[in-house]
């Protein structure tokens, strides 16, 4: 269907934005569903997010996905938010309500849990201690989602201990900061190990954790998806562990966003993973 004056418009906002895969994914779903809709990229200047988002109040567009570096500011500009967005301290989804208010949510956490369900079926979060490597925004979102999903313990290990401590303090409950000297002992008990550092991006070595120490049924996740099979995931596979890749997380976080924008589920017949892999090209290798 062509885009007319009554089209529903949504988009993704980040800086830089030109490499975002979200327009590719959402527009493929829009076309397959035959919607009168469009999903477009926005790249406001680093200091301009607030002005940009405020200007959309009242429904100039239906909604926005928000990515680096604006996720914290997105939460701050909202009038209401989900428990998960609050706990994560960040939002990747804004809906501009007709009454002028802004609703914020975070679908990165459901993306992580959805990706585990697809690539490690049968995995039970409620009985699996989690080790998260890294303490940036990605780690915080994962810790919040896993704590809300009922993980018995979420241990955050980071080069800069104070950042891990800050996350544990703000989320509380089962989330704890652990030192690098405790890592081996934590790995020996882990059901889920997640790389939330930027190590491995672009093909370098991943975090130094010895994944062979984990129980045989442990699942290893890498949030990095360029390359798709990171050095960290290759090590997990070599140790015989099940793995979950960052691309599946990216695809799963898009599903609830699409539903929030357009009011329908993404058409199942679109192979978005193949589409995303083709779009990534050599970067996926
Ligand atoms: P994001 O918001 O995407 O999570 P970030 O806030 O820049 O990104 O966090 C990157 C993470 O990778 C941090 O945990 C960082 O560790 P520090 O908090 O100590 O900086 C981690 N990281 C990056 N380079 C690293 C390296 N060479 N060794 C260990 N950890 C590293």
C-alpha cells in the first residue's frame, strides 16, 4: 500500500542513525501487512533530543524507538513509564499520546528474553543464576529484565567495579555487584552468562571469562552482533554450550515496538533474520 496523508508514522531516533537496522525491519513488516504506514530514521544533534521529542507531543508521529545515546533522556521526557523502563533507567520506546503526554517503555529486556526463548528453548530463567559481564546501559537493561523475570541471582562483573555497584544499588533485590576475582566461582554456578561489554565488536577478542567452567546446560549470550558469531560465542560453542546471538535480541525487541505503533503483530511470513543478515552483509561475518 502506498503512504497517504492518513498514514501512521513511527521512527527510530539515535546519533549516529545511518546504520540502524530498525527501518529495514519495520518497513518490511509494514509492506507485508499492507499497512498505510511508514517508519523513518531521525538523527537529531547530540544536544537536541529533548527539543526534538517535546516537539512531537500530541501525536505529530505515533511513536519512536530510541537508541544510543538517547535512551536515558527518552525516559526522562516521558510522563509515564513501564516498571521495566523505570528499573532499567532507560527507554527505547516512546508513544506520543493524542492527549499530549508521552508514554515510555523498554523492549530491550523482552528482546533478550525472547531471543533466549527462540535460540535456547526450554531455558528456565527462574532457576538460573545470571552473570552479566559489563556495566553500561546494555547491562543495566538486561539486569532489570532478568530480575523482573524472576532470576534467582544476577551478578554484575565489570572492569570498573563502581559502575557494577551503581547498577546493583539502583535495581536492588537479586542484582549484586561482584569483583573480577569472584568470576570463576560465579561461572561455575551460572545458568546464563551474558556479554554486555563492547568487547568483541568488530571482530576482536571478547571478555576473558572461562566459559568451560560453566555447568554443561548453561546458556551464553552475546549482545554484540557485528560479527554475528563473536569470538565469545565461538568459545562457548567450543565448550559445548548453547548460544544466543545479539541479532536475535535486536529482532525480538522490534516486535513489541511494532505492535505498539501499528496495533497489529508483525506478519510471521517475513524472514526478518535473513533480511537483517543480508543488510549486515560483510559486517555479520
Ligand atoms: P553500553 O551503554 O552499550 O552498555 P558503555 O556504557 O560504553 O556501553 O559500556 C561498555 C561496557 O564495556 C562497560 O562495562 C565497559 O567497562 P568499564 O565500565 O570498565 O568502562 C566495558 N568495556 C569496554 N572496553 C573494555 C575493556 N577493554 N575491558 C573490559 N571492559 C571493557
